[in-house]
C-alpha cells in the first residue's frame, strides 16, 4: 500500500480549476498515492462530514495530502495545497454559511498541518499575512498546463463553435464560473460601451457554469448587451479549440489564487487581456495586456486594442506561447512529490 493518502473528495465535483488540479496530479502521481474518495458524490455538509470524520480513519496514520484548500483538522501529519483564501478575504462573494465554515476552518487547519503548498507566491503571501503562518512552512509550486492546450486547426475550431452555438468566427472569449469574483458584470458594461464601434461580426462569448447557490452569492448579471453569447459549461476536450479560435481571452477577474484560463489561452497561442492584480501578473508576466478590473474603461479600451490591432494580437500570441512553456503539470507533479516525500 502506498505511504501517501490522497484526500480525493474533489471527485464529487464538476472539474473546474481546483478539481482539474487534483485530476492532473493524480494522473501523474497515482503510483505514489492511495486515493481515498467518497463512494458517491457528496456536496455541502455531507462532504465536510466525510472529510472531517471518515478521512482521518481512512488515512491510518499515513501522510495525508489534501490538494483542494480543505482537510480534516484531526490530522496533523498532512500537507494541504492551498489555491486561495478567497472565502476568508471576501466572504461577501459566497453563501454566508459557506464563508462562515471557512472562516472557522482555515485558521485552525493551516496552523495544525505539517506543511502547505501554495500554487502562487501571491497565495503564499496572503496566507502568511492573514493567518500568521511561518513562511518556511509554505512551498510555492505553480500549476501547469496540459499538452492538449496548443493551437488547434480551423476544422477543430469550427466543430467546437458549431457544438457551442457560436455563430461568428470573430469572438472575444471570457471563461470561468459565473460568480462574483469573475467580474462579468463589469465586462458586460465594458462590452456595451464599445460593441457598436467594433465590426458587426465580432461577438463576446462567455463560457462557464453558474456558481452553486450553496457556495457563491449572485454573480449580479441583469441586462445583457447585444452580441453576447453564453455557452454554459465547456468540457476540457473542447477548451483548446475554443481558446484557439478566439481573437483574445478577456479575463478581468477580481481575485485569483493562480488563474488557469489565461495560461491555457497563452498555450493555445491566443492573446490575453487580464487583471493587473492578485496572482494574474505572476502567471502571465509580460505576455498579456493588463487592466484595472475595477475600471470599466480600462477593460473596454483593451478589448478595442486587441480587436483592432492584428500586430498586437500576433505579438501577444508569440510571447504567450513562450511564457506558457514555463508551466507544465509534469513539473508541478515532480515538485509536489518531492515535498510530500519529505514528510
């Protein structure tokens, strides 16, 4: 039996950022892990109860790796991967019960476990400042990007466009769960300001699942401007072609612990416009147009720039492809394995 127990509660959820992290790690580290997962999908209080009471017994004193922001307080011999501490820093973006649970859990969990892995330097700094955790207890291991995220052919792009009901070949893409921190209302206001000055065939495509009401408060969407298309949730197999076909990815998020979509878009050769805040500049470096996510005018001007300036898009594409090579899931898994084996 492997010496490291994996808290695989994430199998209960539709794969978005954190869950995809867990799946990518298991794909590369399965030989080192005893994967302990719920026998059926669990959500809300059921999931927390399974994690806090069943999992400690199932780990049988071995090292427990909890890869998705939570873990059982009863287990000290544990390494937790922390993607962010958003529920504690911005409880107003979440269901009050969910935010209250994390406000109680995280201070206790982060101080008790043997070690923490942060997915960005930004997340590490926030943990140190918010909870007083010693910096030596936290290792930074960046997320990666899978090999499937690469520029795709016109035929692949057309097939995905047809499947998702995207009519125009010229679209700006926004990808992410429809929740408050993704800042979709300001993006829509920016689009409303500029859409009439853009060519008629350019549309805004917003892809993502509506956040669960038990977790997220309302995303605040009301009036939808013209030439905006919502696709709903997009599975991972469709994402590379969806990115590749876009004129640009616009990702004006208010808070990210890492931010996979800008990285994946860069790996697909797509120009990126994203926020000059939280972890995002750490991820994109100088390979993206950076905006103030609170300034609708800043978002609007940057969209106009990437739509109208083909040379800018080409330059961002080139720099993004080069930047994305610094991030691989294999490298993330190797660094994570090395940390886990120390405990």
